[in-house]
């Protein structure tokens, strides 16, 4: 008789649909509650924990330490208030900070085994990856580094001050592939990010080991460096990132 | 004004989690429910809810799995109420081995299916599988034992 695990693995032949875009677009509903019995048990435990917490608080009152500040991420360079086409360091958790330099109107992040090139105009942002070395590209796919992968986040404010937050990620099959990032407020009004700030978070790859995101940088459409990502902050409400923008007549 | 960069790290971490776990999660929900449409919705909704909560989630992997399992269970409960638990027509795009597998699992109760799928397919220990379904480890052990017995007898009958 076949092993149950083997039998269940037959389902792996079924291709799973990619529902990530759908997840980023939907307005999430409430989390379903566990059964009432579990909630009662959880409530009871919460009461016990709260009582214990009050006890601890009482014993420490007067001698407590202030909470430790959250340290900035490695390589945080704090260029948020230093506009201008100067080289900036970007965080790198697995090595020395990478450097981003402005070349004309393009921001180039000099990455370990390749180069990530940005070009921007008021209506679009293009990210061009080139010179990816085999096995050492920007990668984060399917639990390992099976292929170059670029995780890109892009955010900004619109010409009329509205927030814009679009996040995209695309597989980069070959050097020379271009990823088009487009922005939309989600209300079907196409906008131009005149006051936009842009960031890229890149998942690096070293052999089979996936490493943590390594670089964060920001530049506005004029080419000025505006800052780096402040890590560990809550997520703003999701906004539809789908449609490619066209220049607004108001811009 | 809210910082437009806020939460980007957690968003990307969730995307990475999706790339790592999404397909396996979708297949696990498919095995539990027998319905690709429910699997689509449960996985998308679980990640949508995780995205909305951002850094407030301390253990995204466990959180998203739990959300997907519970959303799927809730949907199946609704479908059972409506008498439409089994899809009106067999999904055409599923490979034959998967369809046969779903037919096999259909003879188990929902909790037995959850136990066997979470433990044997998703690789969760009993205690964690129980946490995902809102059950207890002893109850999950009973479901798993009964599921195993049923599955073995069905597989033996198929072999014979």
C-alpha cells in the first residue's frame, strides 16, 4: 500500500494559480474567529496573563528601565534630508553597503554581481537589470534561489498630494529584462508622481542561500535622492497598483 | 502626511512568503476543500489580510496559514449550509491524479481531511495543525488516526 504522504504529493502535479496580485488588490475582510469554546479558553488565559503582568509591573514599579530604542537597520545612512545627486550608501545585511549613484537622470544601484539601473520620467519608472551573473543575481523565488528575482517596491505622493503606494515584484528571467512599474491611485484616476519618492528593496541571492533584503534607496523624478526606507513600520491601506499611468493634463 | 514608505518591508516579506509558500498553501486548501475556487479565494484573502496588518503580525508564516485554513473552513461551512459543498461540475483543469485524490479525500470528514493534509502534506506537527484549525492536539490525533484508517482501507481496496 502506498505511503499516505506519497499519495498526497500527487497534488503537486497541479499547477497553483498566482493569486498574489489578487491579494494585493482586495480589501481584506475580518479574520474569521475560532470556535466560541476556543475564545472562552483564550479569554481565560488572557485574564491569567493580565493578572501576572500586573504583578510583575507592581514589583518593578519605580525601578524600571525605559524601553530600548529601535536601532536603525544595518547600513541606514539617513540621507532623507540631503537632496542632490550624491552617492548614497544603501543597507546591505550580508556585506558592505552598496552604493547608488546618479548618472544624469538615472539612479544606478551598484549591486554585488550586477547593476540595477533606474530611469524615470514623469509618466513611468523603468528598472533595467543587466549583467546578472549566473547563480548570483537578485533572487528570491520559491524558497530558494532558483532564478533571478527582483522584489521591487515603489511609493510616492501624487501631484495633488495624494498618497501613492504601489508594490510589484517580477521574475527577471534574463539579463536585459525590463520591469515596468506603473502607478495608479486605485480610483481609476491616472496620476503623475510629480512629488514622488521611489524605493527599491532587492532580495539578493548567494548560491542556494537566500539572504535578507539588501538595498533600499529613494530618488524623486528630478533625480534627487530623497531618502531610504524606514524599516519596521505599519503598512498603509493597499492601493490598486495595476494600470499604467498616463500623464495628467494638470501636470 | 502618512509616510508612503511605511510597511514596504513587511509587504515585500509577505510577497517573499507567498512565493515560498503560496503554491503549497493553495494545494493544501484544495486538498482540504476539494474546490479550486475556495483555494483561490482563501489564499488570496489570507494574504490580503496579512498585507492589511503589516508589521503587526509577529509570525507571518503561521498567521497566513491559519488565516487560509480558517477562511476556507468558513467558506465550506457556508457552502454546506447552501447544500453546494461539492462543486457543480468537476474542475476541468485539474490533472487526473489530483481529481482521484480529491475523490479519495471526499470520504473523510472535514476535520479528518484537515488533519491528514496539514500533518502529512503540509508537514505540521499535530499541535501546530490543531492550532491552525482551532482544535486541540488530542482531538487532532483522533481525527488523524481515523483518517489514516479510512485512507488505508480505501487504498488497499484500490490495490486489490
